[in-house]
């Protein structure tokens, strides 16, 4: 029987800063008690141990920065202030000043532990993703099952995934059907049905059916591996605001040291202070003027925002993009694959009198099953969904851009556009012509079907609008986005019809990739911060040009995913509103934290010069404000 309590070695490994802070607290308390009991030597020894354990990391970091970068930082200032308090206490034989220095070390250690906790909370997203990757896969070779390392998989390999197992790498289902839990990738908890021809993703959990997959890309290119790399990059990259604060800290620390030296030497000559009072006030100045709270105002908040987004299927590559999203005033959407599903579907059909729509679809499917054209695939899929059966056509001959002819049920059959069908059947039904024109005006592609020398009917095929597109755009407008446009290489008639249905403000059609870039540049002159949402290779230049590039995670191309700054993992446009609101919340929390930190520094400085605070109170106020802004940043983990 195993214990649920983790071993001490794991605690030390996972939480060294928290353990150090706890031990330091115990030692400071014991040191203070032994001094109160008159055991001076023992008390000083215990307090020295508290200094070493609680301040070791800060001293090491501060000295490393000083030696390697020739710069002063906050860590070194805190250590100098604590050692100064200890030295002053030994000089005056006021040993309780060493307790004051110990309290400074302790609260600084607690603050560091809390900041470390914030960082670990954001790192759990990576650890959780890593736990979803397996080391081996079941490869089928000549009908036999073999365990193979994931890294050894090659394109074309056949992989078996049994019920209840994690999918080892991205692949296409070639045999079997099942439901998969894709929450690790999309953030959606509802299982998704997968069957032959569907793509499945590494790290998703297979349900009750066995699946056989064909590997169509290298394992290192799988979606989950790209996500892991992007999350790691997001944690390493500092946003501009944090970079500014870090540069400010270096110069500020030098100013504080210079001012501390002046305050530690001139007051006895100019103000009649005693040397003890002068040094004591200078030490308090070093503590309360240090920008610890200012330094903690930004990154905990932004990293918490990144972690919150990842939990809801929104991947921010770095904190800079989270900040920028809060300023977005205009958004440009690609059409195909972004506002639409990118998958053609049969949306309607009409038969001539004495014929049924099912017969029209059956004959069309019999011919189109010979074709690999997307329109043909949509027709075949619709026929299967309606459980129609047919005999595959023979003697099929396709004419690119026109249609396909063949023999079905020993009768000539043809499927194609109106011009192609008219070349075989001179007279077309006027009712079908009128309906065809209406469907085409609505942005559909119309396919004509004939069999046995007679016209059967027409089928409308369209790239359907995403169900949530209109609602998502309405939400964006409601939250104050000033301008929403559609960019597409498609024809203007189709684009304007879709735009009218979903509420887009303006349409730019017939665009090449460079045309999309030009539109983004034009929008940036009007609205400054412009987001671009896309999924294809042809969207990559515009995604790079935009202030914030946003890619669709499931349908997006590799180039789009690498170029974009933010990724909607579930392809759900409604998550864009959440992403922008999260960016605005992050901006608000950062501003609140900075204002609070600066205000508290000013209050403590004024109190110190008026002689109204002691070193422990200065330490408590300063480090307390650091703890408060760190915890304030963690608010973004909620929601």
C-alpha cells in the first residue's frame, strides 16, 4: 500500500523556494525567541542560518548579475539592506536589528516563493501537454502489430489505436470509427466522432472503437508538439512592457544605491542626525525604494492570462500579443476556412417533375465517386449521409472545370455546370434555370445532373458559413470593435452575400496574398491596432503584417500557425471575444498593479523621511505590496 503523501525529495525538488521560505520563517522565529530568553550566541547563530537559507538564492542572483552584467538589481539591494541591519545591530549591540534583517530576508523569500508559484501555475499547461504524449505507437506491418518509438514513425506508416488509448501522433483514419475526447487540443469536453477520412490529433483520447491511422506528417510536426513549442516560447519571451520595466530596474537600482550613499553620509552634517539614525534610515530607504512590487506588476498577470487562455483553447505565443489584443480596434477575417468551414457541402437540390431529389443525388454520386474534385466529394458525402446506394459509374471521363460523363445502370450519365450539360442536352428546364440563377446569386455552386438522355435536376453546393460566425461578429461589435472586414480571393458576389448574412462591415474580394497585406496596412493607418484572423498559407503575409495575427488551430496550415501570434485551438470564432476580453483584463490588472506599486513606494518613502517607520514595518510594507501585486496578477487565472 502506497502513501498519498509525496516524499520529501519531491517537495524539495518541486518547491525549493517555498521550503526555503518556510525554514527561514521557523529560524527567524526561533532566533527572536532565543534572543528574548537572553541566549545571545545561540540566537545570533540561528538568525545567521536564517539569513543564509532565506537569502541564498537572492544573493547568488544579485552577485551573478553584478559580476556578469556589471549591473545592480533588486536582489542585491535587499541583501545589502539585510546585512546592513545585521551589521548595525552588532555594532550597537542592538541584536533585535538582526531580527529586523531576518524579517526582510523572510518576506523577500516569501515574495519570491509566491512569484515562483505563479510561474509554476503557467508551466502546468506544458507539463499537462507533455503527459499527453506517448513514447511508442502500435505500427501494423504486414498484418502484424509492432511497438515502435514515436520518433521512428514515418509518413505512410499504419498505426493502430485501441479503445481507451491516447492517439500517438497526428494521422488520417483509414479503418474503423470511434469518438475521441479532444479537450487537450481544442478545450472542448464533448467527444467528437471520427471515421474513415477524418484527421485525428496526437494527445486526444480514443473512445470505445479501434482506429487504424495513416501517418501523413512527421511526428515532430504534430499539432500537440507545435503547441508545446509555442507555449514554451510564450513563457520565455518578455513583452515590451516587461522589457521596459527590466531596463528601468537597472537604472533605478543605480539611482537608489547613489541616493542611499548620500542619505547614509550627509544627514549628520546637514541635519544633525546621529550616525546610527542616519544608517538606519538609509537602510530603510534601500528597502522601501526598491522596485520589487513594480517588477512583479506585469509578468505574473500576463503569464496568468496566457494560462487562462490555454485552458479555454486560446494559445497566446507571448505576453506582448495578450497586451496588444486589449487594444484591437479593427479585425480583418479571411473568408474560406475562417468565416466559413472550408468544407464544401450539398445545401439543396431540385428535381424535375416525376423525379426525386434522392435519384438526382444517387446518379450524381455514382459519377462523382470516380472524381477527386471537392465538389464531387461533397456530393458523395451527402449521398452517404442519406444512406443512398448506387453502382459506381463505368467509363468515366472528366473534363476539368466542366464536369464528368460515364455510364450508370447501363445508361449514359453526366454531371457538370450548365454549359457542359447544355452541350449534351440542348434544352434545359426553365424552372431549373431560374432556381440555378437564384442559388448562384446566393453564393452557391450549381451542379446539373442528367441520366439516360434526360435532365434529372440540379444540386447546390456551398462552402457553408461557420454556425457561430454571425454571433461572434455581433459580440465583437457589442464590445466596441470599430471596424470588421472580410478579405478573400473569392468573387465579389459570393463574398458580399456571406458578409451580408454575418454582419461584416466591409468586403475586399478577388485578393491575392499581397492584396490582403495592402488592406491590413491601410487599416493600420486608420485604426493603429489591427487583428487578422486566417487559416491558409495565403493568409500568412497578412497575419505577419497585422498587429496581432490569429490563426485557426485545427484547420490552419503550418505556415499560418507559425506566423500567427495567437491560435484558436478549437477553430471557434466565439473564443475571439474571450481572447480580447482577456487582453483587456490583463491590461487593466497590469495598470492597477503599477499604480498601486508606485503609490506604495511613495507612501513608504515619505513615512521613512518623517521617521515614522521602523525597518520591519518598511520591510513589511514593501514586500507586502510585492505579494499583493503578485496575487493580483493571479486573478487572471480565474474565469
